[in-house]
C-alpha cells in the first residue's frame, strides 16, 4: 500500500513579484562554499525590495544563501549583535 504525500502549497511573500532576482537562476544566490557571492550581492544592491527580503530571511526560515544582499554569516553576525544588545 502506498502512502499519499501532501506537498504544502507555496505562497510567496507579496514583495517577491518586485524582486530584482525574480527571473534569475536561484543557484546564483546559493553559491558553493568558497565561491564568490559578489554577483548575487550586485543584484541585491539594485533591488527595490532588498529590505523586505532581508527582513524575511532574518525572521527565520532562510539559513543559507544571499538574501537582502547579505550572506548567512553576515546575517548571523547581525542576530548575535541584536541578542547582545538586549
């Protein structure tokens, strides 16, 4: 007997339709370790929803990749700084 698997429906954030990266290959924003993130960050620099993207990643679900122009390490430093300030 096979078990049916339910895949959750994907509902993108409203700002995603305005993101500069919306038509690009998402692999650019998840560079392999040691590979440059500069091309992805350059796209983010010119994005009108950069702040929304960064806020989305900082809220929790995105542990890897470039979001809002910052890498996971850069976002981690911000989180640590925020905890230290409280």
